[in-house]
């Protein structure tokens, strides 16, 4: 079942990503020759009009093949851009490449202006981000779990204990602002910078005011780094309620949640480069399958939230300026847009080879981490 759930998650996210490329290409008049879920040997296919729709053997990716992509024309012979010299191997007496007709150029990806190509390439990652946003909006309307402000523990000799706060109290306001979520407490206490704060707690049916001065503390953030902040010495009771939002509120909350996930994803990449996040935290298909199974077992909402999280990750990772990924293509097209000339074919080929090696190395690392994490570790 874990494998099935993983195939569902990856299949949907790859479809959404490639659909972005496909729709923008069609919108801008580019002929799409193939739309494939998966890569490698063809398992099944069906042609509709000018496009062949495929299911391929390896479900860890997909592609949209556009006419004229990469400067190639029918027959596999390359159409050389104006001003680009042929390599020595191509100076041998061979049949000259056929020039594209005006009608073919109108439907060729290569002959579209840089901004059009940028839009087509950007569409894949953008569709992944939009898809995640839509999931979060739907989840906000269905209902999302929220931790209440009920206190489960008052730490001895801390500001809250000295002020008279008790276990079972629920904080209802801080400095006059009504609150209902536990994470609001931490944010507002941190914002005090150590200045006294006015708290109102609900105890039984009464609301009791307190004035408490937070004290400095050092804690760990999600990346394991020490961070300085302020606290009053209380812990959550872990009481959870389900909150539902109307469509307008859901759009706002879904946008906030999407931005939070984007921010965490980008910061995780930065921390990985800084070696704060260890490389052994990278996971591959086995990790995805395991997590997909766990989230599916937890319920439909958890499974959808997991899919949204992966969709953001897929969108952000594809924007990295690494050849082979969408971000690498974008780098070349932005270069062409700024300097008014394309990057030479030879440079692009070398870059693609380097990018492919980097990607394969990352995939091998992910597989290795999965094997160590779920097989060697258990042995």
C-alpha cells in the first residue's frame, strides 16, 4: 500500500508539473509532440491530434517534448542559431540541415522569444505551487487541527509559576489581544523582548488578569540551531480543536500556509548548503513511500497536506539554477534575454552533462540514505 500511495502522490504531482509546461506551450502556439508520465521505455500511449500521451516505465519523473526544443528539427539534425559556428565534426561534407518553414517556426519552441520560453518553463514549478495552495485552501474549508491555549504544565520557579498561573488555565488574551491558538502565545511573548506582558487566563468560568515579565531562554529551532528568545515557563496541554474557515478566510489562510511552507523549504536548502542540515536528512523514493503510507493511514486530510508539502518542494527544487532542471533552462533564457544572444550549444551541452551528473549523484545519495535509514538501521 505504501508503494501505491507513493505512486499516487508522485503521479499527481508530476502530472500537475508537466501540465503547466503543456498548457503554456499550447497557449503560446508551440507544438507539443509528447506528454509523458514517467520516463524511460514506453508502457502505453495514445495519440490525440499532434500530441502523443505516454505512460513510461519509471514513475519518478515526466516530460513534455516540444517541437524545436533545444534547436533540433525533424530527423534529429540541429538547426544552428544565427551567428553560431558549427563544430569541427560538423564541417565534414554532409547533407545540409533543412531550414524550418515559416509555419514550422511559428510552432517551434526554439523560435519563440526568450520571454515566451521563460513562461513555458516557469509554468511547471508555478503549477506545483498553485496546486499546493489549492490543497491548503480546501483543507482550511474542510477543517484544520489547531492546538488551543490550554496550559498542560507550569514549570517550577518560572515567571508563570511565580505569578500564580496554574495547570488547566487557558490564556485568552495577551496585552489586550484575544488569542485562540497556542502558537500565538510564543509569538507574542517573543515580541515582548522581555518587557512585562498583561495576560488574561480563563480558570473555570472566571477570567483572571496577570502581569508577567518573560525571561530569556535558549531553545532549538526546526533546524536544530540555538536561538535566543523569551518565555514565561508554560507548556501546552495538547488540546486540539478543528477549525473551519469560510471560502474567503480559507483563501487567506491557505495563502499564509503556502508561504510558510515555501519559506521553510527555501531555508532548508540554505541550511543544507551551510551544513546546518546534514546531508543524511535527504530522502528518496523509499522515504516518500513510507511517509505517504503513514499520512494516508492518518486520514485524507493528512494525505492531502503531505501532497501539498511535496508539491511545494518539487516546485522550489525545480527552480534551482542546475542544468537539467527547469531552473537551469531559465538561467540560459534569462542570459539570452539580458545579453541579446543565446548561450552556445556546446556550453549548454557541457552544462547539461554536469547537471545530469549532479542530479544522479543526488539520487544515489537519497537512495543510500533510504537504505541506511530503513534497512541497515533496523538490522
